[in-house]
């Protein structure tokens, strides 16, 4: 059986968020400008209207999807018109939870500016620690999810609940949905997901599967299942089915296979932001301007997000230059630091925090948490005024460890003295931010480095003062059209957020690809730090080599212990011993892969990976050398 057939069979068994996108198959061999074009094509799938002209499979723009969003937005409108004893809750794990936090922060700020009651709340599995670090155990606990929802909603009589699952983190949210279904006198649950429940990880209540997915028992007026199992070269599909039953809960979601397999932080996060933002803003507009909510109006909100996508990628050359500079920094084992203001700071910290679980980008495994370590994380984000700007539920978390030190001042005090000229600094700000603060920070950093860059947003009628952009070595400056549609500063800020997210997705992804973390479009250079990741590493090796489990595990152990001959003690040691040793090694899985595919020694595999960051090139060179 050839390898292409093996991988094809493997793909069929995967949830769509874990599948490979054919568009990005060769991203590991692309230069920065080619990467931008690849990522642009992948992101375009979020806005495609048809697939192969088949009316059965539909997308975000399709009338059934639009109608469901209208129905949910009407529930938002009802809550906003009668906010007493009411609440809108957004909940998720990892990427989903961070997007929930961002949207709640933005929406509450908008309500506050209009002197309206702030009625939005967020829940993230693992609590506020999970906003900045990976917290995997709580994601698999449905009972914990239900308890947290019960606590947040105590005393409320009307709750609109959005359960978000960008990728595989279903159990925590599933527990909350099950709780909602037991209390439908209070809760209106909305599920936004990209995988069918039966393909989600962990244990999901059979009752939840039945009530949410079987039409006979499904108490929904509109059930929209964004089914991506018919995924092909053009990404995902949407399957619509209607039941003219009493309206109570809705199912939304979907955006196509990710550019990097399994990295739902990218398109999954962007599509989540677009869908929920559209629903919340449309409901807000209907509540406070008495504007009639129609499918045409809902489509116009999505079109506005598509305009953001198009405007952002018009600056492809500048974006490619930032990818190249970030890649150079990571290849030199230096860092990329984001400095953001307001919600762009949150966008930066979110992107940075997700690089650790996605790309194995730096850990604190061997560092005392009592002492700040500037080497934590290849990419890190900082926000002006730290946690006081974040307005998170649990307040200041800086005492928890170095990964929670996030203010610009903290950076100046702790990292700036040891800053390397190879470290890249990327500023994220808009014309509405405090430009005096921006200038002051640039002047402080200039004392140590000139490697300063920026993503800066302004408006046609309100551009940056002369000299602001000249402070940086390079600037991706996007000047947005000024019109009656974007006079609302909150709406414009959300456009800036989406644009910045798309840019940072590309920069951090491209930089890690250039560093050699990706094989084709699969992230394989994971850190083998626990039993789950140990098993995943073996599965990855099987997936790409077709070898037996025993051969793959043997190669993995040879890479972990840096040897060609395993001793009896190495072979008989338990998994914890293996993962402790693996945590002190770099490129464990790529090294094992090269050894299996080329039959070379451990030293030869390491040498070729040193010379050729593209793992596929290292395999080819090693094969040629052996011949």
C-alpha cells in the first residue's frame, strides 16, 4: 500500500478540523510571498458561496445559514431590550474560549460607552489561566463545564448561551449544553461548532447527541449542521435540514480545513469571531436603532468581514516581509514580541499563547516559576497597562508566574536589559490609540535594537501624524475607507481586530514553517511532554511512514535518548521516564521521521536537519547520501 493511499485512508477517519487542506500541502517549501498567497487562498474558503454548484451543500452566505443567524440575533435583541436578570454567555476551550473573552470584552465596552448594562460574560475551560497558557485537563471535564455555567448564571432568569467548539474540545462545552437542555425554562442554548459531536474528543452525553443531532428528537426550528465530511479541494460544506418545530436552540459553524492541520486557532478562530460578532452586532443594532433585522442585513455584516479579509491581503508584500523577519528571528533561536494596545493587545497575546501548544514553541518545564525567564515562548504578547486593560474575570494573575507578566512596563523592566538584536518587536496599534505612548515605548526599545516593526491601522480622514510610521524599520500600514457604515468606532475596532488576527495568524504560522516545525502542512515538531503526546508522536510517525507501531516507537526512543542502540533500561522504562527525557530534547519527532524514512543514523538525521530546516528536504538529502 503506497503512502498517499495510507494518508488518504487516515484522512477519512479524521474530524474536519484535523484534516489536511490541499491548498497548503507544500507550504513547508514555500518562501514568505508564496506563503501569503497560500494563506490567502485558505482564508478565502471562509467566504465561498458555493461548492461545485451543488445546491445541497452551502456556506456561510447560504440562505439557511443566514436565516439561523437572524433567528439567533433576534434572541440577542430580546435580551438587550430587557436586560434585567438576563445574561449572554459565551463559552469555549482554548482558542474558542479566548475568542469568547475577546468578544465579551469588546461587546461590553460598546454597551458601556452607550451607558447600557453590560450583560455579557465569558467562560473558558481552566479559568483565566487558559487565556495565556494551555490548560488541557479541564477541557475534558463536562461536569466542570456545567458547574461553571451554573455559577456564572446563578439568579438569572433569561440566559442566551453560546457554546463554542472551534476544534476538538467538546466535552467541557457538551456538559454545559446538557445543563442547558435540563433547564430550558432559563437557557436558550446555541452551539457553534465545526465537527459533528460523534467525532469530538472525550465522552459526550448520549442524551446530548440525541437531542442535538437526531431530527426526530431535535426541538429546533433551524438545525444547521456545517458538515465538512464532504471536504475536497474547495474546503468544507454545509448541510442544511429544517424542522418546523418550536424554536429553542440553534446550531451554527464551519469554515473549511485549516492551512496547518489541527491548528483551529486560525480559520476556526476567525470564523468564530465573524459569526458571533455578526450575530451580536446585528442584535445590538436592532435593539437600539429599531432597524429591521433581515437576511439581507445579516449578509451585509458578513460582506463587511469579507471586505476586511480583502483589504488585509492587499498588503501581501508587507505581510510577507514581516513573515520573513519573524522567521529569521526564530531560526536564530531569538524571539518575536508583540506590543499591542487595547483589544489588539489581546489579539497579540492570544496568537502568542496558542503558538506554544500548536508549535511546541517554548516551555517553562525546567524553569523556576518564581523567577522571570526571558526565554519563555518563541513568540510572546504584551498589552498596555497589563491586566487592568484586559478586564478579565480573575483580575491580575502576574503572581502566578513569568508567563503571566504581560504589561509593556513589565517587558521594559524584565526583558529589555537582555534583549537581543535578533529579537523582533512588532507593534499593534491604531490611529485611535495613544500615539504618545507608542512613541515613548519605541524610544525606549531603540536603545537596545532597531529591529522594530508595526501593523498600524488608520482611516482616510484620520491618518497618522507625519513621522509615526518612520519610527519603524517596516510598517504594514492599512488605511481604511471612511464612510457612514464605519463611523461607529466599535464596529471599526472589530474590523481592525479581524485584520490584525489574520496578519498575526500568517506571521506566526509562516515563521514556524520557516523554522522547520511543519512537514508538508502538518505540525509534527511537537514536544513529547506527556503520555498523550507520546502516543500522538507515534501516530504521526505511523501516518507518514506506514511503519509498524513497534518500529515507530523504537525510532522515537532513539531520538529521545540520542542513540542508535537502545539499552534494555531504555526500552523497559515507563512512559513518564521517556517524556521526562524528551522534554530536554529538540526536534524529537522530526529526527525519528528522518531516521525511519531514510534509514540513517541519529547523528546523520540531526546533521541534515541542522542543514535543512525543511524536514522533507532533510529526508531527501539523507536518502541521497545513503545511496
